[in-house]
């Protein structure tokens, strides 16, 4: 049976009330730990009070057309761009609806749910439209006294339950196959979800599994927090269950922390990228292997450029809540390069909402075994649980991208990241143009599998950067700034360098270019001299001439225009030493 396209308007009152929560979260300066990573840790952004805050937002018809670039997450269906943080609520609703229509299939509105919670199990009973179904989940509590935060483990494969419990969170083991069974034909889907909504439902298994996670949350919240806290819940899973965890986190805003592991095609990696990534599972393979994706996705398996959405926007749907994406660069099938691009693109939504420290990404791992429990992830996972489930400190805010699977966001976008105003309306019909926009971070890469990368960039003229955390050296401050004028009268620029992190044999740097003149400039060029023996391993948000000695970095097509006083950053990694570059110059045109 076909699910209704729009949510019941009965949800409108609850959703509108929840808007205040989202706006306060987005505007809370505590969420922006990245701007003061080396000072005081900031509390993390909280989960929402309801499953879908944008249930009352009107969503237009699905746009058509083809674009090889990633869609602009800040552009509404009507072509206007959002201008305030409050605008994100209904822009997110558009992304949600388009993702359902074209990728995953519809997620029905909350049905009638009852059940029980004990120290060892959760039972879930659901009824909708005269049909009933049920399933259960196992509970394992950590030491200490409750009620406890909890992480829902989808499928059990590859989840580091020992680290979860050691961090003080309960583990809820959820068997998604009881809700949406694998090995079934698309016209004869089985499991609790399809018992309620029909075995010919066009909704794929990933969304069905996500629906099951939401129903577990319903029961926990209705239980009165005697055993588990209903407002401190996370979700994780590996491989196909990582796909399910990713979708669950994107489509239920009550989930405070989402931790997909090695999710592969159909999970976090950009859909536009996997068909062209060497060795990665193709879209047609993922669609045909199991009915994971919605039936409508069959139209896009060979033409993903026609999709009106992509997974960087699904990552944006999770913002400003906690997200820790873990990927394996050693197995080509898992499309980790496309995953890094998705994370870098989604990080721009986090940046625009002032929640840079709430997103982390890590593919720089040594063990290539699929769904292995990895030592590299334990510390950032513990930090994430503390921040988002226990309200203690801030998220790790770390990007560690393996050099062998490092994607570049700059080649995938032709849009910039807006500086979203603190005010504005929460509806979806406001129009206008964005103010000064600057593109932030984003694509640093590791070298030799040992160095880390961090997100950094500028938002509204303020230089930001997140230290790349558990194993990457130290952070240092600005090392120098010079400026020179050129071009039209009143033009001028300055360049300021900052060492973001360093390690044995290399470092990552960030250069902020500022229009120090009184007139707008259409281009800039930065000169700098690297130390003896140093060589650039990767560079983003700029085009370099030379990799050692005297190096020149020029703007890209999309970040050359700067209004008076505006800034933009480019970043790089260097092998061969930790000495910062010297002789910085900046020329404007």
C-alpha cells in the first residue's frame, strides 16, 4: 500500500513548539566548541523533543534535472537560499521528504505504540490502521545506578559494546530483521513494518529498520525513565546495519548521537560518487543485493546526477546533534572516498549552524578487517558518548581521513556555505539572498596513514578550526601575517597562517586570506616558503603552483570574490617537518 506523502497536520502544534528547542540549540554558543577548541570544552547540542520537528513544513514537488555536483543543502526547492539558522528547520524537512521520495521510501507517522522496559529487555507493540505487530530488544546495563543513557545497536555486527558500556551507557541490541527481513522480494517484503504497511510497500528495509528504532525510543520515553533515559539515546551499527543506523539518526531527531560504522553504498557515501569510485559497490548492486533502498531508487541507479538530494544532506539532517562516522579505507567495496566527501559536505551544515564540534569522521585506521573493533575509535567514541549522552564536555570534532581514500569537496560543489543569521523565521516560505558567504573547511587528508586532518575554515569572518584530536600532535597559534595590495584602487589582502596540528614528520596548516582593502576583490594569491625538506601532500580550497620551496596558492573559481573585510581559508598537509612556512605574502586582484 502507498504511504501518505505528507505528515498529519495534527503534529503541527508539537512540531511548532519544538521549533524553539531547535533554534535555541542552533544559536547556543556552547555548541561551537571548534571556535575555542584550545580553551574550555563546550556542552554538546541536545537532541530534539520530537521525532520530526519539521512535520508541519510544506514541501513542494520533487525538482527535476541533472547535476553532477552535490546539491546545495542551503537552497530551498523554490530556488531561494536560507538566510537564518531558524530557516534550517523547514529546509531540513524538504531534504527529508525528497530523500524519502527518491532514496529510502516513506517513513509513516508515529503509530499507536505500547511496551515495556526492564533491565534486560524492551518489548514493543505497534498498531496502525487496524493492523498490529510487535518485536523486542535485549538490554545490557553498565555498572552503576540508573537511569542510564543508551545506545541502540542495530544488528550487533561490529559494534564496540565494551567501549559503550565502559563509558556508562546501556546497550540495546536490536534485531532489525524482525522489522524488515532480508532475502525477500520487493513485492513480498516481510517483518513487523510490512505487517502493518503491506508487503508491497515501496519503503525499503533501511527505512523500515529506522522506523523500528523510533518505536523503541517511543517505548523508552513512555516508560518514565526508570531504567533508561529517553532523552539520551544513540544508535550505531556496522556494514548494512551501519546503513540502518545512519538512516535512523537522520530521520529521528530524538537520537542524540549517531555512529554509523563502515556503512558503504546506501549509507553515508555520496550517491553521486560511488559509481565512479574504483572498487566500490555500485548503486545497482546495492539496490539489487537486498531491498535496502526504496523501490523508487531504481530510477537513479545508473543516473544518480538526477537525484534531488545526496547523502551530505542526510548528514546535514542530523545536525546539530552528535555524529561520529567511522569508515574503513582498506576495503574498496565500502566506498570510503565517497564517504569522506559526504562527511566534508555535511560538515558545512554543522558549520553554518555553529556546531562544528558535533561532527567527527575517522577513516585513518590500520586494521583492514571489516567491522573490526578498532583502538583508534575508542577515545573519540567515549568523548562522543560523554558529550551527547551524558552532557559532559564537547564532541571530539575530529576529522581523520586516510590518505588512500581522501575525497575533495571542492570538486563536488559549486555552492558556498552561508553565514546564517541568528534571527529569522522558522517557516519555509521566506525569500531573499544570502549575505556575505564564506566557504569553510574541508577536505584535509592524511599522509602515510599516520597524520590526521581537521575541519577548519571561516564563518562570518571568524577563523575557526577543530584540533584533530586523539593522536595528532599539538595545536599552535598564528605564525605570521603579511599583506600587499594589487589590482584596482582600494584592493588589498593579508594572509595569516596557523598550524592546526603536527606529528612526527609533518603538520597541517591553515591560511586565512582577508580582504584588507576598501573595495571588493575578485581573486587572491598567497605566496609562502616551505622549510627545507618539506613538501605539500594535499591542499584544499585553493590551487597551488609548486609543492616545495616557494609555493603560490591561488583562489578557486568559487572562493575568489571577497567583499571588504571578508575572509576565506585554505588548508594543506605537509610532510618533512613541523616548521611553519615563512615569507607569507598576499596579492589581491
